[in-house]
């Protein structure tokens, strides 16, 4: 255990009283820490503290402008500890350190953008006559429980709490049991900025998540995770009319037309399946290439894939690291075995030769000529496995892109701007990037179809965590 992790584990052991779970470094299968799960009583205590803070009303009663300033200060605190947080996610997720640094900056941006925008979200006047004045006020929902996955622990910790806090709610966050470290540290760093009890964290797995979904003291669930769990959460939240936001899985297409700028399109197609080891809700796991450039594009992509450095996540030039657990590695390898039967191999990388990483949960990147009835085309693999098909013309491109139950993200590459926009409009996904990689964009984040509903980030994340109230005043003079 490194010194940065020891105090986190000690604090968790004081606060949570359930069974201890090992938290691993997936590049070496080393134990980084043992963190106890929250018990039912620990969950009750966290929800009660959040509820009491909400009822006291200090945070929701604070001017929006002032709440925004607090969130900006929280973002600055995260930036002050950026390298430490990035090292925690690098070690615990196995993500390359260069990407972990980007994630932490993303965490700060989430809080900062919510802080900046909340001050500008004035109540609206929708009727203004001599006889009446109708206002639309925004109320916080109450206590929001956020449940997040293991693939972007720091970024999603901040993303999940930024909208609810900006809107004036109290929050109970539950990180993934595989990756609680950076979320524990973020809450430790920023919770003192908020009135006592407003920001809570509980550790544990699906059962702790279920306890929050059932809990009478919780008013909304902000969930990020698998589509399977999203279905269960929606059903579990129904009897108590809890509000739900669901950020779920994806099977996102990268569509490359023959007139695309090839160099950046190839780099992006590869990055979209290797970034975060392909363990990415928005992974570009289906590649659609126009037939006339298919051979050249795939040859160059294959060459780049074989050259991508898989290895120690702490090395500055590593492109991708190991899978999160041995169980998840085995699941990804099952998909690869299925692809060997159904699809044709275009290119395959290697696992690291470094003996110190021999116990790590690595799988090589692989690229497969595929068809829409193949498993790797239809299902979210959540690893560096890319399914490729070719097309001719816009109509076929759109049909193939939309032939999925998911609708989170799409990339469109074309030298013809009007066509790229036409195609972007027809793709059924919440986020479409045109001639652009994964660099952040200040827009709503969320999906269509089985990728969930509700939007995160900025104004949209605040609105999703607010109730709207109509207040109508009669202005007719008293008789
Ligand atoms: P998961 O659904 O297994 O777990 C996510 C979180 O939910 C964890 O904290 C887990 O403990 C908890 N959980 C699991 N089942 C639950 C239940 N029935 N009730 C309450 N809580 C429950 O997902 P994962 O394996 O941790 O993460 C990978 C998934 O997350 C992928 O499908 C990925 O696409 C998705 N994801 C989506 C986004 C997005 O923005 N759309 C972002 C990141 C990850």
C-alpha cells in the first residue's frame, strides 16, 4: 500500500463497518488497500445526515451565485491535488497516467462549469400581464444518491455530484467497490466547503446501491453504469416515485466517409477503442468505413494498432493498460474467442512482455471484419475489441450506425461539412462528434435508447436535479 492510500483506508475503516474488500492494482494484481463496505446502518446514517442538512436548508437557501463560487473553489481544490488524484486512478483502474490526468481536469471542469452556470439560471417569468404574473421557480429535489462505475472514478465522482449540488440538493455518493479511492479522496478534499452533512459518501457494491434505491430518505438516483443495472434501478425506484437519471452503456459507431481527413480519422478510430482500455461507455466499438477507402484505411489502422503501446499505466507513453479485474478480462477474452469463430481478424496487438506485469489482467487490442449479426457488433464488450464493417453512401451509413439498441455517442468523419451534419442529425445518439476526437465539449452528456436518459453537465445537469414550480400571482386590484 502506498502512503497516499493508507490514510484513506484508515478513514474508511473508521466510518464503515461491513466486510472488507480488496482494492487492486489490475496491472500487477497487487492489493492497494482493503476498504470496508458500508452496512445498512452506515447507509441510514449517511442518508439521515444528508436529509438533516437538506431540511436545515443552509445550502439550498444559499444564493445560487454563492453556491457557484463554492463549486468553483471545490474545482480549484481538485486541481491543487490533480497529480495525487490522477495517480490513484492510474494505479486503481490501470488507466494510463496521461489519461488519468485528463480525467482529473475533467472532474474539476464538471464542478466549475456547474458553478459558473448556476448563477445565471434565474427563475423565469412566463406570464406578465396587468392581471397576472406567473413565475417558474427551481427547487432542489432533496437528497440525491449518485451511484457510479469503476471506469472513470474521479471524473464521474465529480460529474455525478456537480449538478445535484449546484441545484441545492444534498448528495450521498456511492463509488464502485473496485475503485473507491479517488472518490474517497475527493469527498475528503471538498466536503468542508459545504454545510455539514450536505455531501456524503458510502462504500460498497450492488447491495449498497440497492439500499439507496429503496431508501425512503432518498429522492433521486443519479446512476452511471451498465444497462442491466439501469433496468433494475428504474424498477426499484418506481414504487417510491424516485426521480432517476440513467447514464448507461453504448455501442458507438465511428463513421468514416471516403472524403474524410484520413490521418486524424485513423488516430481517432484507434483511440476510441484503446482509450481507457476500451472500458469506456462511449468507446467507438463499431467502425464503419466507406467501401472505396476500406483497404487503405484498415491497413493503416492495423499498423497503428500493432504499434500502440500496451503496458505499465504509470509510463508516460502507454496507450492502454489492463482490464479492471480478472473476471472482466475473462469476459472480454470470451468475446474475442467468439469473434474468432464469427468474424475475420484484421489485426491483433500484444500483451506486455514485461515480467513485472505478468499477473496483470491484460488483453491485446483486436480489430475484426464483422457483420451486424455478430456478437461483437451487437453487444458492449467493454474492452479493446473493434468490430468493422464497410458501407457505401449516406443511407447505408446511417442504417448501420443506428442498427443498435444503444445511442450514446457517434463520430462522423467527412470532408463534406453539409453531409456530415445531415448524417449527424439522423444518428440516434445523444452525442455526435464531427471531424473531432474525444476532446471535451461543453454540451449535455447522455444517451438515447438503452444508453439511458437524463443529461449531465452544466445547465442540463442542474435542471435534471431540480423540480420546477409554477407560482402564479393574481394582480387584479381588490374590489
Ligand atoms: P455496473 O452497473 O455493474 O455498476 C455501476 C455501479 O452501480 C457500481 O457502483 C455498482 O456497485 C452499482 N450497482 C450495480 N448493480 C446495482 C443495482 N442493481 N442497484 C444499485 N446499484 C447497483 O457497471 P460497471 O461494470 O461498474 O461499469 C461499466 C458500465 O458503466 C458500462 O456498461 C458502461 O457503458 C457504463 N458507463 C456509462 C457511462 C455514461 O456516461 N453513459 C459512463 C461510464 C460507464
